[in-house]
């Protein structure tokens, strides 16, 4: 992803906690000592509105209007007034239906919840850590919030997959705030996004009760942590034999919809971490995809990334759907290569038959994925009720 203009590492909820970064995370994020989450949130830019004027090109006069108000950063307004030309106070000029939601409005209630919710008898605020990333002059912010001990441990791995949420907001009229389940694999630094449905609040209408919102969302994350190990274990039992398929590992990712530069990175990682470079299980294929997205994605966090995250997650959580998607893409490719839409060649038909055999072999394993996903969704609904 594009490098942030500024990044802040935090550990612990506030000055009353004595939280240290886990060793695996500290190794990845060397630099200044982390600050508390509360301090980091209160250091983020705020937004207030102020009157807007327009210039009459015939009289050169500026005319005030009450129709729109500009969103500005108040401390930067003062800096500009003092002659500091290196700051930019303006974020956005929204419509008159725009509702400002500042970071403390959202994350202040989270602080209350983290003091009360516990894991193994420890308040979540005592074990929280992560990173806050600033873009567009601080008007767009994304953050990863993780909880040491809320984790999945895989056999023969010293570092865990640590669970949490990724959240963010902006002042530019897109989403006021969003949050979704998230995890980071300490073994390879890969991030796993969209582990729960993304919850989004817009810049219009009434602001909801954020405390209840956070309680429900954290309950969902704990449910995912309970089931993630089982999903991974089942995915490790499903292998694709690329020596019997009509495409390479790189082409597998391309058929799923990854751009070439990501497909190549994903395939390289999957082949390097598989026991055999031609027999690769679905968990390793998923890890290849998250590796490429974590370390080499050239776009921005947000919608442009989300579409590829969904593809990567389907490899793990919906292997049947993944194979079906590859099959459809391969069929379309065969038709595009044909003459005037003529039938695929005999070689193409044989290739499709080999994909079909993989789909048939998957069928006996699909039920357990669907049952587990249905049970997880049902528990989600109970948690949100």
C-alpha cells in the first residue's frame, strides 16, 4: 500500500497501563517508543466547520454564504494566522447535510469498553497495541488495533496470528468511520482483513451509540478467533495439484482477478512455502494472496484494496466458490481465444474437465465449511442482537 504521511505505534490504553509491544511486532516496527492509544487518538487532527465565501469575479468582492461550511483543523488555522505557510487547514467543503464525526467521538467510547472487557482476566486495554496511519494531511486515517493473547496458534510456528480490528475515518464525504475484523500473522507479517462484515457509518444523519457498536463488534472478533483455527486446518487439507491443471500458480491468481504484479508475488510466496511447488493447499494459497496484498499492493487502503481482500478470503473461507470462479474465468478465456465465439478446442475441453474434477473432489469437504460458516453467522447475529 502507499506509504502513509505519518504513522504512530501505540501500546496500552492510557498512561495507567504498562503495556509492551509483542516481540514479533516490535521487530517489525522498530523506531520511537510507542505511546498510549488514548494519547494517539487525542493527537489526531480534529475538524470544525467555519463560514465559506465565494468571489464575485466582476466586483472582486468575497460574498459569504450559509449554504455550505468548510471543514478545517482549528489548531492549523491558528498556525496560519501566525504566519506559518507550511500547514494546510482546509479538509473539505461538504453539503449542508454533512455530520462531523471526530476521532474522539468514535474512539472515546471504545476506551470505556476496553477498560471493562477482558481476556484471560486482563482488561483488553492492558493488552492492546497497533498502528495509526495518516493520509491527506490527517484528514484520512486508518488504524490496526490488536489484542495480545486474542490469537490463533498454528503447529510448528513460534509466532501467533493475532486478532483485532482495523478501523478508520475521513473528513472528505466518503465514510465517516468504518471497522471490520482483522488479524496479523506474526510469522510472516501478513494482514488478514474483512474477517467480519465491514460496518460503516456515513457523514449524514444522527450519530449512533458508539459504545454499543464497539461492544457488538468486539464480540464478533472473539467469535472469529474461536473458529479461525478450524477454517485454516480444513483449508490445509484441500490441495490443488497444478501438474494436473491447465494453468500455473501465477495464472490461478490472475484468473481470480489479481493484476499481474500481484499474481506473480502471490504465486512466488505460495510456491516457496508449500511442501511441493505443484501441490499447494488452500491455506498456503490464501497466505500467498495476503502476502502480495500486504507487502506489494500499489493502491490505497479502502475500496480499491477491499475487492482483492474478498478474493483472498474466499480462498480460505469459500474454496468451492474460488474453484468455480477460476473455472468460469478459464471458460471465458477459452471463448475469447476462439474464432468468432466458436466452441473451445478439444484441448480446452480436456482442461475444463480437469478443473471439474477438482471441483468434484472438493464437494465432500464443502459441507463442513458451509456448516461452520453458517454457525459463525448465526453467532454473529446473536452477538449483534
